[in-house]
């Protein structure tokens, strides 16, 4: 692998991270807007279509027919997902339905 190819894969990974930030940032924004909206289904469905379309188009453009670039892009995307999950994890008390589920009878 040449130095040029290495830089291309690094840039593909960074592009994947940007796509992940767009996707998960859009999801966060949608949840905030959709929960207080009169039509939450429209917000969630519209956001899903837009975020997914942009992400898939971005993956297609970054890959350019090379599976290595696609893989690097996917790794960047997943890394952002893991970071977002870690940042949004809270130490709140479980909600009532979670506490009830812990005491559900076993079958």
C-alpha cells in the first residue's frame, strides 16, 4: 500500500465520521423536535428518509467502487456511533417501566 492510498483511506474514514455525525446529530435533533410536535410520526419518518438517503449517498460517493474505501468509511461511521452512545449515556434512575420489568414473573 502506497502513502497515497493510505491517505485516501484515512480521508474515507474521516468522511465516514462526518456522515456518522450528520446521521446521529440529525437523529438527536429529530427526537428533540419530534417529541414536542403535533405530528411526531411525520418528523420521525421524514428525518429517517432524509438521514438514510444522505448517508447512503455519502457512502456511495466515498467508496467510488473500492471496497477498501467503503470499509474505512464504515469504520469511521461506527466509531462516531460508539462515541455518541458513550456521550449520551446518563446515570439516571431507571424509569418506572424498567423497574417493573425487573420484577416481572418468570415463565
